[in-house]
């Protein structure tokens, strides 16, 4: 595994990316995030996209603006693969790249909602991505996944720290506290403390309610509170 020694410019880009919050008005992060990613993994074009499980594109944001290499000329891009894909390492994908004049492409896909996939991709018109580039993309995956949300996601209180937001995001994927702790390289008690602080700032008392707020499902939360109150009256 290559060493990841970051230059001053790369460290600045990394801090910028980690401090960025999701855009509540769009399922995709804003252009500065793309710029930061392009500084960490040198490329000629970079983009984010979301599509359903069948491969139909829902939203795209890319740099340079207006740049899209659509391999079939429609909104259909074939089902997106999860995990990291280095296109030139897969013969059929390499042929598709070369057909549109690209030298290499590096991408990562992860679940988006219940029936969609989000992809981050980087294109090279000349040259090729290195093992270091692939490692960097893998390490950035949690930060990138946190920035690609459903459009309806509510704006969270600004008082939430980056670690509290990251903890809630991992909890929302169904991970237990020990699993979240492993992902974040912290102790389980630290995860519990992050959750306690987040609950207080969100005005909730449990992880289910916190996830509902995180996903913008406050209407369901109100219905849940009404049902609980009704049940208490019945059994009082």
C-alpha cells in the first residue's frame, strides 16, 4: 500500500471536503466539493450522479460545467456498480472508455435511498489513475457518501459538529454503535457521547427519531409522537 503523504494544497483540500455540509436544496454536493476532490485526485473531469437501480439518471453535477461523457447518448447509463471501479482494469469497460476518447476513469458507487445508487467519477483524457489515487478515493468514500443525500433531507442545526453529523449518517445506514466506532476509529463510548449530544441538539431522545430528522421525515416523527400519546391515554 503506498504512503499517502499530502502536500499543503492537498491538506487544505481535504479539510475543505471534510468540513463541507450537504446541500439541502440538491441531492448532490456543490461545485467546491468537486474542486476539492479534483485537487486530491488529479483528473481532467470529475462528477457526481444519482440513478435508480435500473440505471436511469436522476441528477448530475460535473466539472468542467456541461461536461458529460454519456456512453449511449441517453439518460440511461446502465445500472451503477457499488464500490470502487477502475475502468481500465475491466476489459469491457475499457473498450467503452476508449470509444469516447477517454484514457482512464475511476469511480465509486454507494446506495442512495432505498432504490438508487450514487456515483462519484473522475475522468482522465490522457494518462492513468494510480494505486495511490484509488486508495485516496477509498479513504474519502465516507465523506463523499455523507454529501449525497435525498433532496428532501432537512437542514440540520449548525451546532452539530462534523463528528456528530458523521455519527448520525452512519447510524442511518443501520450500523450498531460498535460498528460506527470501528468506521470512525474511535471508542464505542465516544459514539454514544456523539449521539447524546446530537439528540439534545435535535430535540429527540432516540436513534430512530434522530434518523428521521436526518432524512427530513419530520412528518413521520410527528405522527409517531401522536400515536404514542394516544396509546398512553388508552392505557392510562
